[in-house]
C-alpha cells in the first residue's frame, strides 16, 4: 500500500503489528518512584523503516504518552520530524504515530517520553510488597511475558521483533538495581543513583527485566567463569544455596547438551514475594516465587526441594530454548514450554537419579491427558488472533502434552540422534526465531525418519488416541479411536509409535501404526512357556502419548502381572491411569477399577502409589454423589488398603530412607485423614498440639506437616473452630512462604461447608497475597465444592476485577470443574453466559464440559447393577 493511501484505521483490530518498520536497538531509561507507585521513562529506538510510510505503529498499554514527547529523526537528516498526531488505542494496546511527511526508507531514531503506574497486578512494571526491619516497603519488578513489556515502555512487543537493549535506571541510592546484563557503571548523586547496564545481545521484549529493591545474595561461579547469584529478601540468603548449586550444575550440563555455551556473562535468579506464575526465564535475570527458589534445610519438605530443582532447570533451559532461539509467534509457545518441561526432568534425573523423576514425569503426562480428553481442548499449535487469547494457552497442553510428545519423539528417535539434531537446530537459529516446522526439519535431517509426518498429527490436531487391543488366534488386533472423557467418539487419527512387549522386557517390538486398524502377529515375541505367566503390555514404560484399552482377558493378565511384580513402575502407573480414564468415560465398569486397585497392595514405588491414592479419592468424590449409601463401605475398603502402607512408613523418618519415602509419607497420611481414618487423625492432632507449643519439635517435620494440617481440619466445624484458629495463628507468624502455602492448601479440606466458606473469605483478605489464592482453591475438599461455587458467584465482580491472567482462570477451573450434576452444569452455563470475556472463554467452556463428564460418570455408576454387592464384598475382603 502506498504511503499516501495509509490511514490510522487500517492498524486497528489486527493480531500483529505491521511489518514496514522494525526496531534494531532500544536505549531505555526508567525512573521508578517506589513510594509514589509510579514511574517515568524515555526510550530512543533505532528503527529500520523498510517501506515508505507516514505512520509508525508499536505497542503501548496503560502508559501516558504526550505528543510533544515524541519525535523521529532519520539518520543523516538535519532535523527531527514531529508527529501530526499520536493516537493511543487501548483496546488494541497500540500507539499510532502519524507524520505529515513520508518517512524515508532506512534507519532513524524514534524518541518517546512516557509515564506509568507501578501497578499491583503482577504484570508489566509492578510493585511487590516486602518487610524490612518491620517496615513495609515496595520493590519494583517486571513480568513481561507474554505481552506486557508494553506496560513498561512503548515497544514492538512481539517475539519476532528482536533487538538490542541498553538500559539505564535512576533509583534510590541504597537499593539494589538489577537487569538482564551486568552493571557497567553507577553514578551516585545524593539520594539517587544512575545505574548503567551493559548492552544485551539481540533478544525479544518479553525477556527484558528490571528489578529495584533491597536484597541479599549468595554467589558462585561455573567452571567457565559465569557468575551465578541467587538474590533473596534481606536475611534469607542462606535459603538460596540449594538453588544456587542446582543452577551452577545446570548451566554446565546444558552447555554440553545444547553444544553452545551459555550466552551471557552472568545469571541472576531472584525470589519475588508477589509473583503470578511459578517463575519467569528473563534472559540473565530469572524471577521466581519464593516457593520455587528458596529451600530451608529445617523447614522445607522434600517436595519443596524437588520443586526448586525442577523449576530452576526449566528456567535455565529457556536461556537456550526460548531466549537464544525464540518462537516466531505465540502459536509456537509449546516449543518453549514443552521443551523446557521435558529437559528439566532430564537435568533433575542427571543430578538426582535416586528421585526416579522419569517415573514422576508421568504425572505431567496425566495432567496433559486429562485436559486433552475434552472436546474443548486445543491443538498443541494454536492460532492466536488477539493478545487476550495468549494467557490461556499457558496450560497443560503447551507444557505437559508438549513435554510428553517430545519425550515420545526422543524415545522413538533415540537419545543420541535427538540430542545431536537439537544442537544443530540451536546453532542454526541462534539469535533469531523459529517455528515448529524448523525443529521437525532438523530432527528429520539428523535421523532420516519421517518426523514431520509423524508429529503433525500430534501438534496440528487436538486430542489423542486410545488403542483398543484384542487377542485372537495368536494375533493382536488393534484399532485406534480418539479418546474423549465424555465417552463420545472423536474423529481424530494419529501416527502412533507403538511399542509392545510380551511376558518380559527382554524383547520389544516397535512400529508406526497409522491406519485405523492393524493386526500384529505375536509369534516371534512370546517369551513365556506357561499360559498363566502370559501378559502383553503396549506403550512400554508409557513413553507414548496415547491410552490403551485391553479386552477382558488381556486386562486380567495385566492385573496378574501387577500382583506378581512383573511390570516396571511406569507400566504399573500406565495400566491404572488408563483404566481410570476409561472408567470415567463409561468404557469400563467401576467394579473392574476397584479390583485393579486391590492388585497394588504390595506397591513399592512412590509415583504409582500416589496415582492409586489420587484415583481412590476421585472415586470417593464421585460415589458420594452416585451411591452415598455405599460410601462408608468404599472408604473402609480404601482405608484397609492404605493402612498397611502407613504402618510401614509411619510418621517419623527412618535413618537411611530416601527422598521418595518422604514424599510418600505426606501423600499417604493426607489421604487417610481425608478418608476419615480415626487413628491417623488422632495422631496428627496429638503431634500438632505439641508443635503449637514448640515449633522446633521433631514430632512434626516439614514432610508430614501438611498431612497433619489436613487431619486437623477434619476435626473442625462451625461450633469447634479451635484447630482452624491455631492454623491461622501459625500462618500469620511464619515468614516462610512454603509454610504459608502448606496451611492455605489444608484449610478448605474441612468437611463443614460453613467453615469452607470462611476460609474462602479469608483468602480474599489482605492476609493472603493474591498469588497464593490458588493453593487454597486447590485444597477445597469434597464437602466444599458446592459452597465454593455459590461463593464464587457472589464474589465474581470483585474477583474478576482483582485477578487477571492465569490466576483468574484458576478461580473458574478449580471451582466449576469439580461439580457433579447436570443442574450445576446448567447453572454455570447460565451464570457465565453474560460474564465471559476472551481471557476466560476457553477455561469456562472446558470447566463446564468437565461438570458434564462428572455427571455422566455418576449416572453410569448408578447404572452398575452389582456395585452395591461388590462394595459390600470388597469392604469385608481386606
């Protein structure tokens, strides 16, 4: 379009910025006023104008820009051009700058002065509150991903507009000022100092970071001399030591794995008191919630230690995969997040082999499976047409299904081929942007396998298959259909990398199944002489992202293989997880799932037992609605099943036991408490009462604290609130975020709906940071779901004004999804009809679909003729 024909209108309502001008370098100066919660700034952007234009269009949101503070100077020109008009378009978050003259093609400098507010929304340039010597203070922090750099300074705020950043801060002299690069110079002028940072390499806006506040740090160096620091609130630096050790090891490991050195001179990691997500991989300055970075030897649990290790590895993986090579647009977000999730397990497994993290990884796959079995799921690669849609794809599809399909592909291609091809991809696209297809091309070239064809079916269409297997005349008959939790038939078809073994793991078959049906001849694979030893397992070690449904005979052989301890931990997990999902979808009876659970009575692996426990608690919630008269018998069966494990592991750690025992202890005791097991509840209360008097008692170590809190809340009701009040007292006294989170996660497990309502009100009080509301919501027990839904409706206006992004979607999903009747589903549909904005639309739809699925499961359970008898029988059997 000729410059003369351009008009401001054509830039409105577009998904992307126009391409006729691109930034090359930003010279950014920011002056935050920490007490006044405001900031001013100016930016000089070197812009490359590639086609004649009278307009410059870039992003800005919630910034004041005066037309007098804007000018453009073409390089080599005598004087600057002043705009005829500067239009702020809030709904598109853009600034349209119109000049009377046509700007010449070539480089020029755009200068913009601006003002903004240090908001309290945990995105853009925001304030976080902390205490120093008993006094409340503000720190200034940035969180720009996905599209909030525009809330701090006007910029081309899309991942493909990479540029160099030269940042200067003017801040109070006593504060610590950090950014992506090391400080070059500080000039102190009385109470204010100017801090000048080294220029960054070419990078995307969403990775720029600035932090100003009072901090302590611990420091170490990698063998290459890269300086690594962990910054914490004053007085907490010792809690940064574990993360520091992990970071140093991780930078060395990834340098080898990606065959490219870490690109920056330093790596800072910092704990922020108010932080919306878990962590953010800003180039060279990674920000974290305190719970994801700090580890206190005395008061943190084993689960906290693992969380820190995995999150640190995830964020540091992004320094290569995401920061050095960046997705071209948010459609390819999964490349960043799926990959970083997968490789964080690779790192954790390398440093802590005794944690069995690849078995634990199956919990990530299960989360992906659950979301992707909804009709309202989305493909891994999702079209993003408006900035409002980006937040919602930071979900279990991008992270968990993304990680699982990468694992499936790595397992199919072989670890070495995969790693070499990956290194070639990083080398080729360093300092630029890539799409999903670029990764497939590199892997195809390195392996000679049809990677693109194989992977398209996994990233371009939503959902995944269930492979139905029957054994007939020595042949395995396989058929694939799309799996949906509703039990409906989907239309998808996949190229499925099948692996299978028979009677032993010594020989495995592997092939691509890409039709609708296929027969496989077993003759060469059967390893067992005796018929009673026979079993077949598909998807060996659960490396594939698909479910398997076996005919009755094959399913009973697998039950035997579990009881006889013939299967690997991952396969024991997979058989249970698939059976549970098929049962929920009405494809198998609850009775057969209960019989399968009984087969795990000698289970030794934490992750498998945790899955058994999760499945059991979910069945309890469903049966409470479907067959309340059988609930007591079901609970008795589950308590009888879990009690021997609890007796073996006990409340107290034994010498020489490992990390996984510590994880199991908490999970097991919590479950027994939730099932109402009196001995567990009484012992928890006994220990808790001692702990209230003496916080240093060895009787309530961090690993069992949450279990004790949950048990305590089972004894609380409207007329006896002592336990609740004691927990609130501990909550208010502790300054350890992990302890606060443990308490928040326990409060709403109370069986009295009135108390649950009080806990929800407490969550919205100033006592609880907005970021922590998710922990209380996640902890709502079976008795609290209906009251939580009523409460959400009453408080909706306040909640939707106060929370945004993923925090707001959590309120919807955690409150609506657990409801179990069609009437409730109708109610939710009616309520959200007039209240659904683009930023929650997908979540609302998925949550209501989950209610429908729950209701259907309730109905199919009611229709099971012999359920009552079976419950009677199993509750006496054990």
